């Protein structure tokens, strides 16, 4: 198995900012207790298949050293990760229903994450690409203030911030290049049930691009004069959807950084790579699926997804 660790001079440097957590998860197919998780961890694992990311996060003494070692082995720069002596890491516990489409959160303990204010190391501030994972909009704004204006920034959010921190979230959206939302969030943000109208409304808020995640139904990339949609990668065995969205985002930002290009063509490819990388994530609990995803399997899934959406041009002669 091979991964894209090390620094290629043709790659653009990227930084991922978000939670590093311990998760206890139960699905109809098994359960795990206090395993490594968090948006920044999933995104970094996913991105590292394509290019070496930098991570900014906070952990307590209880965060597993073996996970940090795995990330480093994959070329992840952890210089921006703060470990709080005597502190406890962000902890989440949840249970999924049989469809894996709904979950109940049982426990959420912010711990060291509660008062965390990320400070980017000086070397990170010139990064060409940034993924701002789902954190408080005011914290996202503080990160944006530390990045250069030339950085391509992709942000995630959630329904809670849309409802309770809308003013700050609007400021974030006015400053980022791409907003990453699921279908329910984009409808809530735009206050309309129509996804096309909702995407247009979000674009008016500032981002040049909107990616709408539709779970098992795929994802869409929308700009003012462009629409691209792709199905999910078909899987015979889904075990745990935790981290799928963050793995999708990590795959996207990793592909953009690998080619150091954020044009329409590369963004479409990025959505495809995010899709196939996320498909590996959901095949196991925690980081197991991503750890097993090598370049050969990534290429096989990418080519298979391309074949799924390929169809021939229509011969229109003789048709009304």
C-alpha cells in the first residue's frame, strides 16, 4: 500500500483546522468505544492519500499516541496541534439507526475544545488551501484573519450555527471560496425547500462555489453558471458513516493541493475524489477504512465511478 507522503514541489500547501476527538459509536453492525475521530483527523487522513496536510487542533492527554504516529507516517504535519497537559479531548457518543441515515447523540463533552482559539504557526499562514471544518463561526473568522488573501478556503458548518450564530456565519460565508453543506443545511440557510434556489441564494452570500452533500445520493458542485452532480460510490457494506463528510472534504482539499489548481475542472475532480475516499471511510469504524485505502484502490474506485456516470451521445436524426 502506498500513500502520497512527503512534499512534492508542485503541490500547494494546505492546512486543516478542526476538532480532534474521541468517539464512542454504535451502529447495527457493531460498536466501538473512545476511538480516534474528529473532523480534522478524518479530513487529514483522507487528504494524506493525495498530498501532505498541516493540521491545527487541540487534544488532551487521553488522545491516542498511535493515531498521531499514524498521521505522521502519512506525511501529516502536526506542528499546529496543541496538547493540553492534564486535559481531556473532545468526546462524542452516538447511536445510528438501521438505515444509518439518522443518529442520536448521547454525549457531547467539549473539554479542551471548549475554550480553544486556534493559532496558526507562522509557516501555516501562507498555505494555498485551507479546510475550515465545522467549528464556531467566530473561531473560523479568527483563522481567516491569520491566512493570506490568496488562500483558497473551503468551510463547513452545521444547523446549530445557522440557527444560533447566523451573523458570524454570514461573515464567514462572505470571505470563503467554497461552502460545504448537506442538503438540509443549504435549505435551512437559504430558507427554501428548492435545492437549486437554495444554492443560488448561498452563492449570493459570497462563496464562488457551493458543494451540496446528499449522503447516499451523491453530491453536487454549484457555481453561478455551472452545475455538476455525481452519485455516491456504490458499496455492498456500510458499517459506520461517522466522518464521511469530513473525509469527503479532506479528499477534495487534498486533490486541489496535489494539483495546486482550483479551476472548475479540478473542482469537479475533487468532488469525485472526495466521493470515493469517503466511500472507504464508511466501510469501517473510526479510521480503519481510510488507513487501508492505498493509491491502487483509490484509482480503481475513481475509474469505476467515472464509468458509472459515462453515457454516449444521442443520435437525434429522425427524432422529433
